[in-house]
């Protein structure tokens, strides 16, 4: 039987974080045996804000090296860079013509990012979700692993797919579904556990990066904000700091939050911090070593990317050809 398509991507604007690993990469590795997986670095999305060209190029390669280091197998999955497959931008323009200003204006991320941008808001911030919809629909994707904050974008993608299918035939686009893991879907900041861990956080202690040293990881968890009281309990409302550490342990060990809580009866917050740090060190250390190894062999990285882009273009062109035919473009 033909496997359903699963697709996800990461924006290469900084080194991936622990949150990226737990919420995305770790799940990708588990799912690549079950689905026809497509993973890529979204460099087109990255330029909605100004980027340093040299840094962007290096971080794009670093993102691909990280995928490989985490266990993404280029023989099982299609792995590439977004700008290497021009069909993404082509379909994005078509979908932009079928998207409505009102639904784009309701996007939470646009409101947040445009508020930070100031007076001159790039149009790309507004149409960003349409490019994301093109990324998804181009490969007839069924499953989209996303964080909770990206679910709204998948809902817009479904709306656009339904609109196009209604106008041009129900078989034009596959209707995608979001996949959000129950535990570890959102890793919270170590300094503000009510906010998501972010690679753009100005507080260096708030975020754990996949290239952090073991000592740096231990120091960040030692300084992690916990909660009032002394009881170690899993309650995201009353104890967000403690719950975040428990959720991180749960995602990395496979134990349930209840099992983890039971192991800390009679123990202090300090024990939880130290042991969570060690679990994270054990997870990140081999990834960091593998990324360093991959980055030293640029020729091999580029070989993997060329092969992945060729495979992606072949799949993408089938969908784009169908779309162009249905909306009335002359064949090329």
C-alpha cells in the first residue's frame, strides 16, 4: 500500500532548540518508518525578516546537518532546502489569489510579529501562511506535525484546500491533518514557563540550544524558574515551571508525568532540576557531536540535498501541473 505523506520543516534562523527537538525532530524520526516523509529547511520563510546572507546560508546547512544528526534518514525521507524547489513559490502565488485578506489578518503569528516590526511591515509577514499552505498542499500531505502555535496555519491550509477542491475538483488537494504530540508538543522557557521556549529569546538562560555544551545545559537548568511551594506535581496552571521540567523528562524518557512525579515524592526542586539537566545532556550531546561531523563534510551534505531536491521537484511538479491545468493555464 502507498504510504500517506507526512511533511514538516524548520526555519533556519538560529540553531534549533531543545523545544524544536522534542516538539518536532524527535517525532519526525519515529514517524519516518510509517509515512512517506518530506522534511526541509524553509529559507524562503526566513526572509520575511532581514537576514545576514552568510549566516542564513550557514544556518541552512546546519539545519540539514541537525536533521541527519537526530536520525532523519535521507534514504527513507525526502530531505531538501525549500528554495531548491521552485514549485513552492509558484503554488504560493496561486494560493495567494484564492486567500482572503480577512483570514490572513486573523493569523495570530502575523499580529504578534507585525506588532514587533513597527511601521514598515513586510508583505511577506502577511502572506507567510499562504507559502506554508503551498509547502503542505504541494505534496498531497496528509499529516503535518506542528506545535500548538502552528495549528492555526494548518487550519488555513485546510480552508484553502477545501476552497480550491470545491472550485476545481475534490481530488485537487489532499486535506491535511495536524499532528500534535500530547507530551512535549510545547517546551516552555526556562525563565518564563508560561511562554514557549524560543530561539529568539533575548535571555540566554531561557533557551537550550542543540549546540550548547554539557556545562551550559546544566547551568541553564540550575537557574530554571520553578514555582512557589515545595511539592513536585504536574499542574500546568498552578506549577508551570515544575510541569515544564516534568514534561521535558517525559518527552525524553517515555515515562508518563505521573510516573515521574511518583519518583520525586519527598524530594526537592533542586533534585528535579539536576536530573532533568542530565537527561537533556544525554539526549543533546550525541546530536551536537554528529552535527559537527556533518558540517565538516559539506560535499556530502550538498549531495544529499541535490538528491532530495530532485525527488521533491518530481513530486511537486505533478501537483502544480494539475493545478495549472484546472485553473486554465496553457500547458508549458
